[in-house]
């Protein structure tokens, strides 16, 4: 389902996630919203229950959309693992 809509420049990054230069400066958002994926991932990382996240987003996203964001993030992390290497400091 990933692809580009050449007519309006939007990119489907998944079933629920798109990137469109005309929406939120091209940042990935949930389809049909201006809710940026990074905002929802931040709420997941903060430990919020997915139902709470859905409520905070006024029901505009679903559990499936959150799951897709997490799965895409996992794939990106695995692909770019070497970019996250840090030098450990000894005490």
C-alpha cells in the first residue's frame, strides 16, 4: 500500500499514515488528520494507554493506526540502528 500519489504529492507510508507536503510541513500524519505520528509515538513512549491516546486525539485515530505507527517505527529503528550507537561512559 506504500506509494506516492503524483497528483497531489502525498505519500502513503502505510494504510493509516501519510506524508503530504501540504499538511504539517510534510511530517507523517494519520490519514485524514493533522495529528503527527511523532506526537502519538511520544505518548506511547510516555506509557499512556492506547485508549487514552485515542481519547486525547478525539477519536480521530484507531488502535490499528497506533499499531501501524509502532511497527513502522520498529522497522525504521532496525534499519538505522547504527545511527543510534552511543559511547558509554564509565563511572
